C-alpha cells in the first residue's frame, strides 16, 4: 500500500479535479452533451475518492481486501 503522504497527494489532486469540474458545470457548459459529460466525470471522480477512502479505512482497521 502507499504511504500516507502519497495517499493524501492523490486525494488532494482528485479534490482539485472535482472543484474544477464543478466550476466548469456552473460557468462553462454550453450544451447538454457537455453537461452530461461533466456530470459523468464528476460522478467518476467522487466514486474514485470514496473508494480510496474505503480502502484506506479497511487498511486502518486491519482488514485487507484481497480482490
């Protein structure tokens, strides 16, 4: 598993991307297809962040998922 600083750097990068996509949704979307793409990207980033948090929590709890 990665060390604490690497995980935090990954989370920070994902959070910055989430903020960027949210800002794009608010101010930069011109078509419905752009909106759908941005919403899908936002959903993917949020899911990725939650998965990282869950894996980190499992690792802290001492249960390691072997999948």
